């Protein structure tokens, strides 16, 4: 650009000067339509338990969770994702409690759909909350997770959730071929409208610690890792391969997890496939923000809004975040 005299002809700051012109120029907007709220459920009645490593996050018995879910409806949050804390007495090496039709998750789904039919309900499909060893599948004597044997159990778990009335099943296990197997099982069961949100690019990340505390799998896993089936965080092309396979197998939506360290993956996936693309702002990301703001090192609201808008800018169609209710409240207050 040729300068006019000694001054710039094009002043980019002009459109940043006032709020009205910043609003007119804004390329991406965050709304409550973008939010999915993760909730943790426990057995019993009239109980709420705090998750120590996630300030502000709690586990709820079904009756208390219903009252909490009502806030989602009032604030316009379109969906919640349910994660269970399973009693140790119900955990087994094969995680068979995951496919119990009278289990905690199916009862939670049924109660939520009865009370709030308009609220989208998502359930995880993975065995780690149900296994004594904390892995996402069945293991052999050496501790290796068995792919095909695990898929048979995941099919049953997805069917149980569909029978309870869930809207979306979300396989987060990272077994090869599980999306196609689950889609076929759902279709055979006449659950043709049950959607699949595939955790297609789920990385073996260090940011999952607080979540594992919340669902009780951290102690079970011990020093074990999930590197043999979750993705290497050094890889990017591999994520596109994983997403392509899941879409080919019948996934309706795909997920990238974690969120903030993987904005490049979100962008590449969206550019490559133009498919519904979601991102999970995971427990470690949430805990870091909470810790920094508690110490006065960060201003919570603007930082949260900046990060969630970054997910949108990267190409995400929706965001799973423990801040969903806070953000929905902030957005409503700004209207």
C-alpha cells in the first residue's frame, strides 16, 4: 500500500475505534447455540459432591441433576453430556456394568428425557468409568487393550443408551472400527435417529487428570497410559485420517479433544471435511483457568470468552465446556 504523504492511507484502527464498528466488523460470534454442558451423575438421592480438582464442578444424584439441567433449558443451552461415577463394587475387568439397562446412565437419560424432552442428551460410549483397570476397553494378561472384543461391549453400551432415549451417543474410546459397528447395531435395533458424535481425534493428553478424578478412573488407571490407542500429540495428518474413517463409517459429527492446544487440528478438520466439528474444552483447561483466576492472575470472564471464541474462529460448530452455564448467563446479560 502506497502511503499518502508521510501518513498511512489505510488505517486499520478506524474500524476498531468504536463499539458499533467493532461489532459490525466482527467475523465470529459465540452464542448459547454453541454450548454443550458436561454433567457428572452419581447414585443416591439428594446428594451433591464437589470435584476437588475442578472448582465449581459437582457430581449430582439424578434428582439433583434434574434441577440443575433445568437451568440449561432456561438459559437456552441446547444439550448436556452425561458422565457417571460408578461405585467400585460395580467395576469389573470387562466393564459389563456399562451395558446394564438398569444402570446409572440409562436411568439418568430416561429421567432427563421425561422431564426435559427438548433438551439434547449425549452419553459417552467408553468403558473406563466401569473397569477395574481404568482403561477404555477389555485388556489381555499383558494389559494390552483388545480392540475387537471391546467393540462388542461398546455396541451393547450404545444400544442400552439408545433404548433409554438418548439423542446422541459419543464413542470416546478410540477403538478402530467402533463407529461403523455402533452405527450398524443402532440401525439393526431401529434406532435410526440416534446420532453419533465420534471422538475422532482424541489425543493422549496430560490435560485429562481432573476428569479422571470426577469419574473415578484415575485410581484405577494408576500409572497406566492410553498411548496405545489415543493419538500422539505430535501428529496432525493422522487426525485427518481418523476423522475420514469415522465419517466413512457413519459418524454424524466429529470431536477434537482437548481443545485449546489443538486449534490447528480443528481448523484442518473443518477445512478438509466441512462436517459438523466439535471441540472439548477439557477438565485440565478448565482447572488451569480456575486456578489462575482464583489467584487474581487472570480476569476469568474475558479470558473464557476469548478462548471459546477462538474455538469458533478455528472452525468449531459446538463446544463442550464446563463454563457453559456461566457463558450462557453472561451472553444473556449482554443482550
